[in-house]
């Protein structure tokens, strides 16, 4: 079923910049009644509050901190739409044997997977009480096949993809709709070292909102992700070989 944004109360994690900030803007534009903009540092949310006034409420939330998650649930008991956007890419590039991958991977898994899992668990009962609602998990095209330059990040986002599938199955009984979002390179600070065409956060956010309201469970919000999504749906092994070919032909 399509999920209408108009009149709903939403919460967006990692709302201080990039895709998260743009999603808050897009939710307000789509008619959301209220948006809780969550971030680790409240001061970083000032631009959103200036733009949207009382339609946006700032919420301090580190998705790896159980006490802050509990406090967020208490502060936002009316949430109907949860957008799990908070994420981190801790390392880019390096040989397979570089031990730094392990430290980066633990941090990425803690935020990208366990953080998303913990926030979803905490807010699932809230969504159940407010009519079922919806969860939107911001994953990545790197969820679908591993990008070796983002080796550990890809693994953490693959875990997020798997969590999205499980959430969809297990929360269906309470009427909660679950959407997975798989963007390619978006013009944010996280992707500034990736040298390829990038979609703006605003365009990405509008495509995400359109997908939710159009009842698209798996949302590919930019040209690159649409191409890779088509390849993935046609056959995951083919996409893996496509990326492997790109890696093999890359300059040493």
C-alpha cells in the first residue's frame, strides 16, 4: 500500500547534513505535520530549525547509545514514520590485508547496522500504537554487491539490507510498512572522495519520498542505483561480476 506523508509525524536520524537533512526538507514539503530531526549534536540542526520553525523538532540521538535511544522514544511517542539515515563510512581504499579495515568495519557495523537495528526495535512498538506506520532504511547500492574500495562499509550496508528484509516480514503483522533505499553516489561529505557523477541530496530525497508514497519497497533514487538495481534484480551474480571487472581494469 502507498504510504502518504501528509499529516504524519516522522523522525529522521542523522538529520544534521547530507541526505538526512534533505529528507527532512522533503518531508516538510510533502506535508508532514511534524518532523523530529535527530543528530548527535543539537547545534548542527540549527539550519533546519531556522528553515522550518515549529514543524521541525531537534532531538539529540546517537544511534549507538542505548540511553539516548530510550530518551528519544520517550520524547517522540507520536512517531508514525521512522527514517533510519544515520550512517558512517570510516575507511575508503586499501589492500585486503590492511588491519585498519577491521577497526573501520566495527565502527561502520555499530552505526550502520546495529544502530539501525536498535532504533527500529525501540520504535517498533511506537509505530504499532500509532497505526503501524512505516520504517525507511537508508542502505546503499553497496548493499547489493561489495565495492572493494568500501569493503567494510559495503558489508555493513549488506547487513542493513538483510535487516530491512527481516523487519518487513516480522512487522507486517502490526501493519508496519518497511522500505529499503539503495542510493548510489550522492553529493555529500561522505562521498566527496568518490570521483564519479553524483546526485544532489535534494534530488535523492525527493525520489525517496516519491518511492514511499508510490509504495515502492526497494527504492533506487538516482541514475546509478537504478542501473545497478536492474542488474541486481536480473541476477546478483551478474552484478558481482560486473563490479569485479571494474576492479580488475582499474589502474594499479
